[in-house]
C-alpha cells in the first residue's frame, strides 16, 4: 500500500487531502456525507474576534466553470467557536485548523492568542487574502510590508504550526510568499479567490450586493497551479495548493507543481463526497505508477 502521509513541520497528515476554509463549515455540515476522520485535515470557516453578519444577500453567483462569493466572513466569533463548536467536533480524528481573520493586526493577534493553547488545534491558517471585507482581509496580503508585519506579529504569539493563506490578486506572488516566510510562517497556502464580478444585463445591475466577489472553482485552477509552481520554487517552506481541485488528477497536478497538501473547496458543493474520491484516486494513481510514497511526488514536474 502506498504511503499517503505528508508532513508540515511537526504535523503529520494521514493523507494530503483537506477541506478548504468556508466550504465545509465546521465539519459537522459534512458528516451526513463523509466521515471527517478519513481526511487529512479540516480548514474550518474563517473566525474573527467578534460576531460578523457577513455581507447582504445576494452574495453568491454561479458563473461558467466557477462561482462568485461575497460572504464577508460571516461567523459567530472565536469565543463561540471555542465554547460551542469545538466541544462538538473535537473527537474528529483529523487535524482541525481554524482560519483566522482581522480588521487590524491587533484583532488577528487576539484571535490567535485564544486558539494557541487548545489541545485539539495544532495549527492556524492566517487569512490575509479575503477579498470580501471592507477593512483588513486582502489588504494585508497584497503588499510585502503588511504581509510581513501581520505574520511576524502572529508568529510572536502563536508557537504552533502557522500557515499563511495568500491572495492571487497581486502582481508578484513570490515576493509576498518570501515576505511571510521571512516573518516566520511554517507554510503558505494558496490561492484564495480571484476578484471578479457578474452583471445581470436585464436589470443592468450587479448580481452580488457587493458588486465584486471572489471567484473559485475549476475556472481558477490554471492560475492557482501557476502560482503554486512559482511559489514552490521561491520558498523553502511547504506549499498547500488550493484552487479548482475537482478530482484526484487535479490534486496530483498541484503536487507535481510543488504542493505538499491540497485543499478541496468549491467541488464539495457539487459533490460533498468528492474529497474521499480524491483520496482514493490519489492512491490508485500511486499504485498504477508504482510510487510508494506520495511525498516523493511533490515538485516532480518535469520542465525540460
Ligand atoms: C463560499 C466560500 C466561502 C469561503 N470562505 C473562506 C474563508 O472564510 N476563509 C478563507 O481563507 N477562504 C475562504 N474561501 C476560499 C476557499 O477556501 C478557497 O481558497 C477558494 O474557494 C479556492 O478554492 P476552490 O476553487 O477549490 O473553491 C471561501 C470560498 C467559498 C467558495
């Protein structure tokens, strides 16, 4: 049997397939369909220091081979997660990784501090790439100094595995990746959604209440693959690949480009069992190609 395990710092994932933040709730929403214990990990919905209602409806729109969302980090706040949700999900035999957000560096720090000592939380994903909030979010992830500053601040208060989630809405993704690596990130995850918009020609109005939103799904896979490949060659820390992964071969492509771990997002809305199919498909691929360890595949792209 092929060895599907992968490692980021001291964190061993039983397999590389995880669910992307905002697309699996807190895992409970998925349990009618899948056993979370079979996943490599769960990146749960973005948390903020206080309750957030999110943006007004409509905040989702379907597009050709992708979807636009402008949820705006709706959540009940980190304390609610710790007191009400975590006790219900802590028995999952998979890594539970919160995605943390803030309007200011201070807010990011407050969220990270509250999560730092929890025994069932081995890592956090620092979201400096949300395109759907007025203050903070993507603003932190689009310049090197601000990406460095927020990562460095969190590094000082968070001793466990720190993953920083990057925005694709930048000119030089490798520069941002290097900045967060220099600031102490243990891994980078990419990509968050690409800024887009949809228009209703009959009403002449934007489809989303926020006019613009974040594009996800198969439409963004080529962009995400390119960015993962560029970042893998630029930094020394592991890369987590995200963006339009619909099946096992998509996941394998991300690994060849340099990803150690992958996140499945929008695909779960079409088929909530898809993540388990991706795991099985990766195992089949390794067996067919006589590869005994999945981690040997990372960065295996042949370009000459
Ligand atoms: C409805 C929805 C909500 C999302 N919420 C978050 C979030 O709270 N935090 C975050 O970092 N990314 C969030 N994302 C982005 C996804 O985690 C992922 O980076 C993006 O959708 C690209 O992957 P995909 O094409 O496989 O969906 C959200 C995406 C969608 C579609």
